[in-house]
C-alpha cells in the first residue's frame, strides 16, 4: 500500500501532467500568434499551392472554423479540443482534403513501426555489446580499430550519412532501389517475391538508422562500463579469481545496462514521430515521410495529429519503463 | 592559460581546435566579401572551381566560396546566441531550484522534466511552420535557446544541492552574506566548468537542428546558412547536374564543424573527469 501512495500515485500524476502540458502547448501554438489561425493557415496554404479550387477552399475554411470553434471562448475551445482528441478525431487533412488525418497516420504507421522497431532493437543491442566489450577490454586491437571507426562515424550529420549511402548503393552501384517502400504498381502480398521487394526497399534506410544508433549507443556504453570496471566489487571479483567472462557479463554488463534502458524507452517512444530525415532521403512511405509532406504542403492538421500522438507515445513508454524498472534492477524495490 | 596548455597536450583537442580556427578565418573573411550574399546573378552561373571563383559558382549566379563564408558565420552565430540564451536560463533555473528547494524546486523541475521528455523537434516544427516568414538569425537563436536548457539546469541543480550542505555556505550565512551574493559569487565558479563542457555539444545540436529545419524548408532560405546553402543545391538538382562543388561545399563544411565541436567536447569532458585527471597526473 505504501508503494501505491508514495510512488505510483505521484508518478502517474506526473505522467498525466506532462502529457497534458505537451498537448496544451500544441493547442496553444496556433492561437498564440497574432491573427486568426484559420485565416493564417489558409493564406499560407494558398501562397504555397496557387491552383486551389475556390469551392474547396471555402469548404476547408468552413470545416476548420467549425473545428477550431473560434467564436467560442478560449476555455470552451480547449474543452472541445480534448473531446475531439479522445474520439481520435484530428480533423481532415488539408492537402489530401477531406481524408481524415487519423486515416493517413494509420496508413503510414505500420511502415515506420516495422522499420524503427527492428533498427532500434538491433542497433541498441549491437551497440551495447560492442561498447561493453570495448570498454571492458580497452587494449584489444580489433576493438581499438572499432572505437576509432565509431569516433569517425558519430559526428556525421544524419542527412549526409543517408545521402552518401544512397549515392553509393543506389546511384553508383545500383544494388538497391532509389527510394520508396515497394516497387510502384505492385501490390503487397504475402508471397516471397513481394516480401523480398519490401525488404530490399527497406534495407538502406534500415542500415543508415542502425549504424548511427550503434555508434551513439556504443559510445555511452563504453563510458559507463569503464566506470563500472573501476568499482570495488569488480576488483574484488578479479582477486577472487572469478572467471573473466563471468565478470564481464554478470558484474559488468548486468550493471551497466541499467541506464541504457531509459535511452531505449525514449527511442521506442520516438517511433511515433517517425524518422524524418531518413524517410525523406529514401522516400520511405512511413510517418516521417508523411510528416515531411505535411510540412511541405502546410498541412497544419496533419502535423498537429502526428505531434499529439508522438507526445502520448513518448510519455507512456517512459512511464512503462519506469514501472518495469525493478525487473531489471533488483536493487530497486517498490515497498 | 595552464588549462589551455594541458588541453593542447591532448591530440584530439588540437585537431578540433585547428579545424575551428580554419572556420574562424572563413568567418573573418565574410566581412570582406565583394558581394551582397542575398543578391542573385552577381557572377556567371555554374562555373567550375577556378582561381577567380575558389569553389566555383552556383545556378543562382553566386560565388560558392563567399556564400560559404557567410553560411559558416551565420550558423555559428545562431549556435553561439542560442547557447548564451539557454545557458543563462539553465544557470538561473538551476541555481534558484537548487538553492530554494521546496515548491519552487518541484515546479521548476517539473517544467524541466517535461522539456526533456516532450518531442521538441515536432513542437519546433509546429512553431516554425507558422512563423517561417520571420525566421531571422535572432528569432531562430531565441527559439532554440528557450527549449534547450533542461539538461544543464538539472546538472547545475544537483551541484548546488551538494554545495548547499558545505561548510562555507554556513560560514557565509552566519556572517550575513546576502543570498544572491552567495549564490552568484560563491556557487557560480563551481558551476562554470560544467557549463563549458555542455556548451559545445549544445552548439553542435543547434547547428544540426538548423540544417534539418532548412532542409525541410522551415527557415528563411534567403539568409545563407549551412542548411540553406545545402537546401538550394538540392532543390536545383546540383547532384544530377554534376555541380559537385556546390553540394560538397556545405557538406564538407558542416562535417568539419561537427567533427571539430565533437573532438573538443570529448576532450574537455575527459579533462574535467576526475578519474581521467588522476591518470594524467600519474602519467607525468
């Protein structure tokens, strides 16, 4: 019982407050700026794409007015905003009017989820194992070379790295397709050739994401494990002639992995924001690419929908990891 | 000075500092540029690099070399300004929260944690989309500065929490030192090295963020920055037209800047790490 009162309730309260704060910021941003938000939105939209059908614009303004409810008081608007949110209604998309935003997100989510789930888990695992080994055996020749390679890769901007891969393996050496999620004109089925086609398209984006995640995980893990190996209990185990392999896995990695788990939670929650730059460079049909199209076409509704979902996903995944933490760290017990 | 000498003994730091020096020379040169960086058609278009145009010219009729001097200058200006703003907020929040504790502390740390968790990039995009016409160097720096202080404020706060229990705090309070004097005169020097260590990685974050925002077209593309020069090159299909000098100039410059900032930040935090310091003293 004490656990519930002292830990669970404050933690849940914090979760709710942070989520509400984030979503309130989303609500406030268009309303804080001078001028009528609907007029502003439509004006930028028209400036971008000149050949809009006037009737469609009229209809758009009407729907937006109804959605924002600007003739009501601010508090009433806020209540309506939340009511729509709980119904999963983010309004119609502006650039593929009047498809609902939620439907567009639903179409893109599986692509991004599959790509990012695999690369995040893979990159995190490989990065931690290699980083752990390098931190624990700093004198091994192979690992030293690896350390140097990571030092070189790490500062490369994401965009440049992805573009280089694209130029090398799709343009100069056409091993992989130039972009997209599947060959245009084909339907995705569960046959081998179709699956292979999808995997071939996903390979380069996956490679770029994995390599960069490995590099960043590698470096933090190497630092953490260097600290752990200087702890007294590791020294004691060495004096007590515990096997080197056991010290590395059970004494070193077991303790060093804990801070990394929070990082994993953040990346997993970030999946719902998509991988903007990667998907943009490779034209991969996921959430990041949808986000990019929303930005280029000034689709404010779509952008708000993606942001709101992403806020919910990140705060929830951190909450889940916080509550599961005692499973990984036996020293922490909820009492 | 002694600190600098000791840092220069670290090979990585010297490499980083050397690259940064080259970039600094570019910044200085930008003040002697022959043309207005925003003017088009001041040079023949699509020329290969030559003595007259060191890095060639682009399809807008601008000299790429002089464009790059402005780009480096503006990108660094945004990074430095944003760093100053965010550091100022971080110090104030960290000192106040750490020293006063209680409700103030909890309130400030709540905002702090929210900033750490929320997807800042998406929120920045949301804001940038509506103010894109007014995205000057200054407003960009303010925008990045306002969201980028959370991590450092937390570090500073925990430092202050431990300083507050130290002997000299009690001596100061008993001898009647006013609180603001205690906090800013006595505590600030302890916090300073922490600030410097994170300053550089924060600047790298800002430069990267600026490039990303420019690539998706959310900054004022008339102002040359590392991001906007690259964006123009890509929009004009410079890669397909084989105008490699136009694409490579911003890419090489930004990679150089990232590598330099990264090497310097790694060697500074190495320098500040007490464990590494012991090893250094032993080695001598």
